[in-house]
């Protein structure tokens, strides 16, 4: 009935990586968050010069693309994992938020910039949980709607 996919070992390993990437990374949300914050960093650093602003915004984009894409997918998986909605959403919000805030603080602690790491982590501590609440609730409602059909 279904034809089995025949592939060489190289294609097989690539397909394993591709499946892992698709299952554990949300590229669209990572790119959207990365672009939004890269624009903010560019305008914040523009007074230091165009070249430095582009470098800083590129770093911000990559950080948010990689970390944001992985954490949004983690939020989605954890928020839809358990039957109890409250428990599932709490786990889906707290774990990615803790990782996000910790990584942001760590990155800004290693930076020799003029901004205190605590002050630069405050926006992540405010906006990251709000984003995870929205995303987890949205994905949870989508799953419930599909199951009720």
C-alpha cells in the first residue's frame, strides 16, 4: 500500500537531522523574533555607527533565531503534553522562560559592554513569559479544537 522510502546512507542521516530539526525547532517564530529584536538593537546601536549597529543586530538575530526557535517549539510541546491544562501550560511557560532568562543573563554577563546584565535581562524577564503564555495557550487550543472534531 505505502511505498517504503529507499535512500542511501547519506540521505538517511540527512533525513534524520531534518526530522530532528523539524520536530525541535520553530524556524518561523525564531526568525520573526530575531528580526524584531535585531531591528530594535540596530536602532539602539545606530549612534555607535552603521557598521557596529549591523554587527550587533546580526548577533541579536542569530541569538534570537536559534534560542527563540528552539524554546518556542519546547513551549509548544510542553504546553500540549499533559491532559491537565493548567499543569501543562505552567510547565510550558516556566521551563522555556527560565532557560531564556538564564541564557540572556549569561550572554550579557560575558559581554564587556556598558550595560549592566541585570538591566538588559529585565525585558526578557517581562516579555518572554508573556510570549510563551500566548504561544502555549494558542497551541493548546489548536490541539483541543482538533481533538473535538
